[in-house]
């Protein structure tokens, strides 16, 4: 590996690579993707094996520390995470400053950003103990932050975390339990939720992770860096695609309109794109989509809602697009977000909650990448630009313009 940056800096030249399609920005031992083979490995373990045999907190441990935990290590990790699931009571009050009709992702951006104001005893990035506490706090508190954004939007009282439940069960409990009623977390739904968390846990140098690394390269504290990642994730070309995809399926509305939507997506004069299709790296298939599709069929089957119109539109769209020359030639396949939205809707989440749930799942990836970067001490990220503006010119007085 040649650090071309140093060589080029000496010669005062740089590569022009808009969208960073061919620029490696760091070395990392966390996640491996082979876009041609459709392979995704977390610390060497294939994503399908982890989705089937592991569970999200174990995957968090793996991403953070590099190895699968022993029983004792897992117990210790779980204990540390559950110790931090509560939010500072003043943070609860902080929510009431937002409008009730705000997008939950806007609220999550704000609350995560505010974490450094509530937990400033773990913002010293040079102290390994504080880094560790911040890491655990982020993983432990994100489900509470996201669930409370949901509760706040619904006008319901916030439900406190239950540490006797698993990570996924507790999240569903905080979202759907109502104090006046008993709420039993369905094992089918908690398994599906856990899978969604696992499949979204990390994805090497995507836009939001690169944002976290870039923010971290300046020495910013971990909460501020993760808030930057949350903000970046929101866009429809990235984490916002799950919401955009389900809204698109609903807008298409019926199976007979699918052909029209595919024709629009192929029309270069029409900005319409099939949301949930395509990926910058996967050019054969998205291995997460494969697992998610299975999970989707399973959840809908078990909930008895296979007859859903949105699902029929999704299946028809998948069928037509996979047979269409345009999509084959451009190697556009359904990505993970094509199926995750359908599952989340079946669970009872509104579309506005899809991206916040993605943010909560990805927090472990962001913080693992941040941790790796800080431990290796890297240079500040500072891309160059190709200037296209005017050459130097003299200021003209306003009367003379
Ligand atoms: N529908 C129709 N055409 C598409 C689509 C699509 N979803 N995606 C790409 N194309 C076409 C482009 O028009 C382009 O055509 P051209 O070569 O004739 O100009 C070609 O395929 C390549 O597309 P790019 O935008 O250059 O590919 P890029 O790698 O930059 O973009 C992206 C990848 C952003 C994911 C894109 O495929 C897209 O916008 N998809 C829809 C949004 C989406 O689902 N995002 C989620 C990504 S996964 C994740 O974040 C978890």
C-alpha cells in the first residue's frame, strides 16, 4: 500500500475523484466488502452467518473488539451496556423543546448532538477509559433516544428501558408499550428487529461513516462525531432510502402501475429513481438484501399479512426490474433498504421511523470506526478541490457595479 497522499502533497498535485469512487481514505480491519462477489464480512465473519447464528449485541462486541466474545466477556459487555440504557432526566425535558410534528430523525440528530452537553465526562478522546465509556453510552442509549423520539411524536409518555429484555426486545418495548396496558414483545418481531440491527451494523467507508471519520479526524468528541454521522445518514441516497422506498411503493400503489414506474426510472430526462435499487459497491447483489428478503417473507408469513398491496407492488417491481435490460446492464439490484421498510411497516412503525432505526443500528459501526481511527492517530481529513471560479480580480466600488 502506497500512501499516495504524502507523495502527491510533496509534488503539490492531487487526484480528482468526485464522489470518492476510487479513493481509499483509511486502513481498517473492521468490515470487508467484495462488491463483485456480493460478500460482506464483519471482522472476517460472513454477514449471513452472523444474521442467522449471532445476535446484535454479540455483533457489537465483535465489531468493537475484533473477536467473538466468550460467555464471560459477553456477560460483562451486556452488563456494561444495560447499565447505561437510561437517559439523563434533563434529556427527557430536552425533547419537549421540539415540535411534536418534527421528523423523528430531526429529533434524533438534535438529541445525539446534545449528548456531549449531558455526558461531558466522557468526551476526552485522549483518555482510553472515557473513550470506552462514550462508546458504551452511545450503544446503550441510542435505542432509548430513538424510541423516545417515536413516543414524543405520538404524544405518548416515554417508556423507560427494561434491562431484563434483550437489546431488540427492549427497543420494541420502549416503542410500543403503553403504561396503561401490558405489552408482550413478540419473539418473531424481536428476532426480525435484531436482524435489521445486525445487517445495518457496519458497512465500511460509506457516506455517514466517512463523515464520522472526517469529523473525528479534527479531534471532535465522539458524540459530536456520531451526530455528524446521523445527519449524513438522513439523505435519501443513503439511510433515508428505506423511507423513500416504502413511500415510492405506496405511490406506485398497484401492481399494474409498476411498468410505468420502471419506464420512468429508465428515462434519463426524468429524475425519478427506483429507491431501494442500486449500490455504489455491490454490483451483483447486496448480501444483506438476501437475508432481509428471507426475513421479510418470514415475518409477513408469520404475521399473516402476505396479501398486503405494498408487498405485491414490491414483488412485481423486483420481478420486472430483475428481468429488465437497463437494470441488468447497469447492475442495479434491490439493496437492503428495499426489504427493511416492508418489515418495519409490518411491525407497526411509520415510515418516518425507518431512518432513525437505521441510525441506531449503525451507531456501533460508526463508533467502532471512530475508535479504530483515534487509536491509530491519523491526520486531519482534508480533501482538495478543482477550483472553477473566477481568477483574481480587483474589488469594484458599489456605485461602479
Ligand atoms: N434507479 C434508476 N437508475 C439508477 C438507479 C436507480 N435506483 N441507481 C443508479 N441508476 C443508474 C444511474 O442513472 C446511472 O445511469 P447512467 O450510467 O446512465 O448515468 C447508473 O445507474 C449509475 O448510477 P450512479 O448514481 O452513478 O451510481 P452510484 O454508485 O453513484 O449511486 C446509489 C449508488 C446512490 C445507491 C444509487 O444507485 C441510488 O440513487 N439508488 C437509489 C437510492 C438507494 O436505494 N440508496 C440506498 C443505498 S444502500 C444504503 O445506503 C444502505
